[in-house]
C-alpha cells in the first residue's frame, strides 16, 4: 500500500521529477474564497484573515495540493499608484494606466513595498497560510508583462516596437520591483511563485521579438529569485518557446489552453515541471461527468512519473465554475491513486 | 494569381514588415485600379483581404497579436493620409462598437482600425461600458450592427443579458461578439445569444457585409 504523502511532499516530488503517491493538483482559487466565507469580493480582498480562511476552507473541502496566495493582478498596480475596480462577480481589474506619457518612464522609480497596503496584505496572507504540509504559491507579474497595466496594452505594444530605449529603461525599473516583491513573498513563507508572463507567448508577440526583449528580462530576473518559480502565460500558447523558457531558470511551465501535454512533455525532457491544463473557460459549462473525463485524460497524458502538476490553464479558477465541477475534478484525482 | 489576391499578398508582406512606404504604394496602386474601372470597392477589397489574411494567420498561430495590432494601425494611418475625409455612402448601414465591461480595448482598437482603413464608419461606444449604458445607447442610436468585444469571461457572460434586453425592447440591432473568451470557447457565442461571432479582427468587414445583407429575421450564423 502506497504511503500517503502530504501535499508538500507530493509537490516537492513532482518538482523533482519523482513519482509521488499520486499526481498533485492545484485548484487556483481566488474569488471562490469569498463565496465560502460569505464575504463580498471587495471585503474579502481587503482582509488577509478572510482570504486565509477562504483558502483553508477550500483546501479542506477539495483536498488540492496548495494554498494560493494570489489576491488580484491589479494589487501590484496599486503599489505604483493605480486604482482597482471591484465588481460583484468577477476579478478586480486595474483602472486607468498609471503612466500617462512616454516621458514618465524616464524618471520612473520602483515603489516601496512598505507603502503598499495591498502588497502588505498579500504578505500577511502568505504568513498566515504557512504550513509544513501544504505549499503556499504566490504570484508575481513579470517585468515584461506588467506594462500592460502600467501603460495599457496598445501603448505598451507601441513602446515595444517604436521606443527601444524607453522600453529598456522601463524593464530596468520593473526588474528591480519584481525581484524585491518576489523575494519578499519568499521571505514571508511562499513555497513557490507563479511568474505571470502572458506577453511572452507567441500568441501575443512573435518569438524573435520575445527573444530580444522578454526572454532577456526573464533570464535577468529569475536567477535572482530566492525560490522555485513556475512561468505562467495565462492560458496562452507556450509550445514554440518551450526551449527558450527552459534556459531562463524556471522550475516549471504552465501549459497553454488546449496544448497537447504529451507533446509538451516530449519537449520538456525533464528540464522543467509541467503544470496544467484544464480549461477554466470550459469548466464553466462542464457537467461533473465531463470534468471527470477531462481530468482522467490529462492525468493519463501528464504521466505519473513526476514532472507534472494538474491545474487549470489560466492561473485562476473563474468565479462562474460550479463547485460540483471542482468536486468532480478533485474526486477523480483522488481516485487515480487506486488505479 | 488574380490582381486582387496579388495586391493583397504584397500588402500583407508590407504590413508585417511595418514598411509604411510599401503599404502606401500598394494602396495607391489599388486606388488607381479602382479609378480605372476596377470598381470603387477594389481598394477596400484589397485591404480587407489583406487584413483578413493577417487575422487568419493569427488564428492558426503563424502570427502574434502584436503583429495584427501594428498591421491594422499602420493601414489605418496610411488610409487616413490618403483619404482624410471618407465620404459616407447614402443609406449606409450604421455600425457601433463597444468593449463591454472591460477597460482593455486592444481588440476593439484593432477592429476599428481595420474598419476605418476599409472605409466603414463605426460609432465607438468606448471601453469599460456597462450593459445598462450600451442598451441606452442602442435605444438612442438604433445601429444595425453592434460589435461587442470582451477580454474577460465574466464580461462575455454579460453579453447574454445585453442580448436579452435588446430583444425585449424589440430592437433590431444584430449583435456580433469577439474577443478572447469567444476564441477559447468557440461555441460560447451561441450560449450568450449573439447573432454572429468573429474569431479574428480581420473578419470584421466580411461579417458586417454578410449581416447587413441578411433578412433580420434570419437565424444566427457563424461567418
């Protein structure tokens, strides 16, 4: 009879490319925590104690293998002086871009973490969730993708193509912020971090441009972080740049929505752990039976020899996913132990 | 290769190279063909085919979104230089566009650039607009086609309420959706009650032409 591992042991085995007692799975909850604690989304995200309680309740119910210390992406923008819009049924979003002209980049300096209530709450959340048995996963926006919120998507693309010197200046500042913020999370007790970098995907920028820009940024950033990192492209395509990601120092890579895990594993060749890739969008309309079938399929493709963590493809379970679908996924993973 | 396809092919190469000089030259050539009896719409057809090709290549993974955006932007800029004040045709169908709920408007911007470059005027309802506000604008303007762009899944779900409220008011506006949620889930447009879907920005001119030629009582279609 297999020894039952803790979530921490299971995840460590997967990241070390060793077989565990079963494939670990992450249900990357953010908003559902408000549901189970009876809070409004606004109140929930403003209270570290509620967020910690939400993560613990969800982990106890579903038995997945992490606590997720991600609050919302716009929290980093609040540190830069931005505002966040809270709604009743969806993720908080960043309001207007914080940089309104090219010239502001010339004198830009990274904000102080201590001056940001939103980031301090996230660190408090990590500290509350610390446990020897369940890994805590935090999130940091990559310096290369952060400008989507800093500048707005269109303006950022124009910068990328037309203002190379200002792009380099912005990356210098963003790298310093990213390193400090990421290492603060590790110091607070995070076991691993998601390095959120959707702009890196060849769906967003062509590979040759990525190699001249975001790839250099990742290679300059990740080795400075004090813990393991999973590069996450927010469900966007990864396959054409997997070999490029392998040399950045990343420990794991999240597969894009619909990408073939068998093909990705062949390319990964044990250089990094794969994470994914249940479709968060499709989960909103799955029946429990469909959820089980999709889970079985990915467990078979991901393999039971280590180097794979089952998770959703986007890095955040959509609020509209019914809890019974998630129950079915969790149950199917637990049943896989007995096959 | 027929002249239309040949010009569109060269235009695709030029926009992807961000070669403003070449793009301008090709569009002037196509407008000269129009003037010499190639048909008023010839230049627009070249542009439409080129941008649709770019969009299709994005859908297959051959191109990145940034290339689609920069291509559309370049075409719009060149066409604004060549035709600063486009003439509205009489009886022209009125088109409106909105980025529903979401403040990120990149998809909307790309579509507007393509339609502007093709000489199709669009009323821009803006970004981060609520369902209430959109219903109010449609009640006032009564556009024939409303293009709805969304980035986040919750915003895509709001299209259902939008469509239901427009129908409850007996408004004849056809709703066309687009954006990441509809690409990730190709059947989502049917579940939210839209009349059509565009999986890439380049499809916009063709979708508008197809819809405005249809009986408004017709069933929804994928174009």
